[in-house]
């Protein structure tokens, strides 16, 4: 999950951001914020276009479908390429943009490419494969597929959304708004209008072309440029929404598709927010229960008592923001963001214990470092990604949102019931898009997939960002699909769960053996 961080404090809804899977592997040294070690294999050049791909390409897009990816050595043992796609698919003869891709070539029997989207929206698949490709994916997969990551349109290296300077981002994140008052809400909307205007000015026309359907069309051009007649794809979190959108648009082009940490495309923004709020509250209870059984837990009493101590801490910081050791202020919103980050992966629960212990002794610096990690802010004050802005831009096009004051206030009250600890910080997401220069282009609806290839959908019982129920609903909508459920904690399953999940996914992708529907690991 990524928070909508274009505006700070409670105006920054924490919902709907399906955090990139790679970011779940927080190391236990907060100061580094490193994710994974890089790795790779030998080089390959460009391939000759497949005549079958050229003949089946839409006439108006043939020049895009017949291009070949020109791979060059980059990033140690990886190879990189840029693939052209139309800026606006309704005007295929108009301007184009470039999608940045990176691949970890296989050393084994090449079954083609396995394209990866790690989540977001706004997550960099390029960075994920560069940083995690040699470790997150099994040897069996890497022996059979080129692992290919890409930055979707609007993200980092691919016609990126650009809005604020690093200094302006710091200032924006530091602001605090009282959204319980009309004055606070008005101030939020005024600041958002300024930010939106800067995004429009600095980004240009691509800002209005970042919807997920356009990205799914890019994915099919990527498939062709990689010389694959079928798309082999693994999407995590938001990447499952991108994948299911692709399956509905190009059902005959689906090869093997794994959708891990599934989103339900039929849900409204507000329904997704409510589901996340409930799931994070559930994850917090699981964390507190485990913490109380461990040495060094700063909480005491039973689970309810421990959760109340966390709520009291949030309330205290809301009344009197803390100052971190670097001099920056830590608001309640920043504190909550820092609490949520470790809940993505139970391996990182000790980070939450460490941060809680410090905050209960009036040192909020660990929570600030976790919030900085979420915002992709480096220790030197620079931001390594534009994912914050890409997140908002994509969601504003993908979802109609409740934006009137009465509706947002009613939603706020419901979210407080859904999650007494975090709910209020998930509210007012509509403020991010009310002043946005482009209207939404999509209405949520069940996915319509008519393809013959079985799709593998994965859910995790303790997933806080994509509740397990969403996986079941997506599997039903797809029809020709199989559901695999991992009984575990944290966001997504492949690469961080157990051999039952790993072997099932590998067997599906490499051997074409779909696990029985409703398999539980």
C-alpha cells in the first residue's frame, strides 16, 4: 500500500495504495532502507520480430507492434530497453512516449519473458527486478524465463508524473490539517489545487493518459516488442488490477498469469478503502498478540489493552506532535504511516516493536524513518521516486470518488467504525482528486475475461492491503481461474511465504500445471 502523499496529514488518505511487493522486505536496519541485492545473468541482443505478431497487430498500431526491443547492457548484469507506445490510444498517429524496461536473462531453456508489476499504482517494476530479480524469483523460474520489469506510464523512467521539488515535498508532508473543520478542509483543497496545477504544468499531456486501461494496452505492445505471442505475467497487489484489465482487453493473448494479492475491480474507491481499513485493524491485532508473547514488547496486558496503548499514543501525538532527532516534526499521520509499513510483512514486525518502544519514550525518530521509507525519501533528503504523484494521478483517472463535504464526512465516520485505530487516517481520499485537472475515465465493474487460459489468483488470509476476500471475488469474476490461498500474515505470498505456494506458482508458470481451485497452503 502507498499512501496518497500529495498532501499531508489526514487529508492524505492511506487507502487504495497497493504497496509494491519489493518494499515489503524492509531490512532490520532502518537507516539504510535497502531492499534486495541485485543480480543477473548474461546478455542477449534484440530479437527478430515474429511474423505471427506482426500479422495480428492492429493496423493503426502496427508500427508499435512491430518494433523490436533493443537490449543494451546496464545495471551490472542486467539489460535495458525502451519501448515506444502511443501517448493517447485514441490518437495512434499522435505523439508517443517510451516505457523503460529491464530484464534478467535466463541461462536456461528460454520459454520467453515473464513480465512483472510489483504494485502501486506507481511502483517501479524496473527497480523491483533490478533489486529483487535474483532473489525474489525462484531458480526454476529464472532457469526458464527472462524476468522483465518495467515502469508503467507515468512512473519514474516512463514519462514520469512530476510535481514538486524535494524541498516542497518535505514541506507538504510536514503540514497538518484539521479535517474535522470546514476551514481545515478548505485549506487542504486549496493546497491540493496548487499541487495539481504544478503537476499539470511540469508533466504535460501524459497526465491525462495514465489510466490502467492505457497501461494494459502498453503491456500488449511490450509483449510484442519482446517477441512473445502470449503474455506471461506476474502482478502483485495493484499489479493484479493491471493484469485482470489486460485479460479483459486481450483474452486471446494471455499465456500464464499469476495475480498475487488480488484486487477486486468491481469495488468502488470507498469500498476498497473500507476493506483496507478493516484489514489493517485485523493485522494490528495479530501483531499485538504476537508482540505480547515476545520479550521486549513495550505493550502490556491483553490484546485489547495493547491496542488501546497504541491508540493513546496516536492521540497524544495528534494533540502534541513530536520532534524527531533530525529536527523534523512527526504528526499523527506520519506516526500512523510508520506503523502501517511494517504490517506488510510479519518479518518486519520487530521494526514496529522497536519504533513503539522508542515513541513511548518520546522518540518518534524510528516512525519517521519508516514513513520516509514509505515516501521513498533518502536520508540525505532527496526522493528516489515519483510514486507518490503517479499514485494520485492513476487513481484519479481510475476511480470516481466521493468528493462533496457531506459525503466525505459520512465516509470518515464509517471508517472510524471499520478501524477504530487507523480509520480516520484513511478518510478524505476524495480531496486528492477534487481539484485534479482530469476527470476519471473508468467506472468500477467486474472483470470480463473470455480467454481459454487458466489464470492463477492468490490471496493471503492475513493480508492487510488486499484482503483475502478480494482474491475470492476476482477468481469468481475471471471464471477460468484457480484460487490459491496462503494462511499467513502480510501482503502477497509468492517469494515470502512457503514452499507450498512457491512450488504451486513455479509449476503453473513453468510446467503448465494449474493448482486445484481453492488450494490452501
